[in-house]
């Protein structure tokens, strides 16, 4: 074993340099955060509700051809469902999964439905017209949380503050953005939806939905849902896990559908013009 003796003066110089570098890094991080403007409060109107199956541990929500597609989780209870968007009725349910499969976010791109899994590292690909059996499976090396698409690539969250833009042909990561607001990184990003050029994301255990600029990861707006479920379902007492998690946008009617895990209702929402609330 060799020992390297550093002269005291050199050690002090290295320590001072290290402190300066650390201070500079903190200053740079603080400056980066300060450049992110306070997100606007996004206003909305609840125009109706649909009944929702309280056994559905909602992990993904999507509107396609006038129907609501829902992916649910919990190992042994994972399913894909098709709901009537006018009544909330379950028109079809597919649940042929292994007992260890924990379903997560879903999205539909080019008539194919992609379904993530939590820690199974599997992505299922279905023909959207036939959900009984996947047409392919792929490997995803990270945890699977939420999934959406920008009409070209999949956009996937993994529970961190990062969102990954992924080639649907081979699941290769093409780009990654880090999401942050004026306070710093926004992590535990969960269910996702791509709406008019922006990514909308649930934050796990939060009653907020964040509007994110996909070009730089900055949060530009926030939807607040505190107290809304209690107002519409006063007898429902959610557990700590039964949180807001489900965003689907019907671009034809410009209606946003929002629900949560095991919630008894799906909200039909109209987003209003943005107001500056900073």
C-alpha cells in the first residue's frame, strides 16, 4: 500500500478550491431555479361526472374514437378496460396477465395501445381493436409509471423528475427532460397526457396536475383539485393510496377526463383560458 503525503499548504489550497467549486455549483443551481417563472394557476369548469368502478386502481386513462380506455394496476388485478364516454359503463374488460404483473400507464399511438408495467420491465403492445392478446412485448429498463405520446414518440415517466422521449419501435430513449418549477425539481411524476403541445402530469400523492413545456421541462401551469372529490362524493373516504391519477383528453370535444385510483367518479372538465396568477 502506498501513502501519498500532501503538504499542508497544498491541502488547504485544494480545500479552498473545492469549497469554491461547491459554492459555484449551488449558485448555478439557485440561478437555474430562479429563472423558472412561477407557474400560472389553470382554471377549469366541471361540466359533468361519470360513475367509475371503485375496484379500478387507475394507472392510465386515454380517449380514442369516442371511447375511454383505462389501464388498472395492482399485481393480480391488472386490466385494460373500455368505457362508454357518455355513461361510464364498462363495455369490455381484459385481464389476462400473470399474477405478478402490475399494470401502469397506457397510451395509444398509430392504432396501437402501449401499456407499461411497474417493476416488471415489460411494455405490452396491443392492436387497439383487439386487447385480448398483445401483438408484441418490449423491455423497459426503468420503472414504468405514466405514458403518453406526441404523435411520434412515447413519453414515459419513471417516478423521478425526468420524462423520457422513447422510440416506440425499439423503446430506445431519444431524449430526456428534467421537470422543474420555481422551487426546483418536480418528482414522482405519474400519469401523463399530451394536450395541445404540452405534457400534463399527475404528481403521486398530490392533488395537482402540472402543465409542462416539453422543450425545457419547465412547469408553466398547475390545475388544483383539492376538495373536489369530497364535494362530488362526500361519502367516499379514500385511503392514502387512492389518489388523483388519471388524465385523458378528448381532442374532438376538447373535454378533459380526470379521475383517481378507486375513485367513484370521473370528472368531465373544460379548461378555461389561462389567467396570470403568480
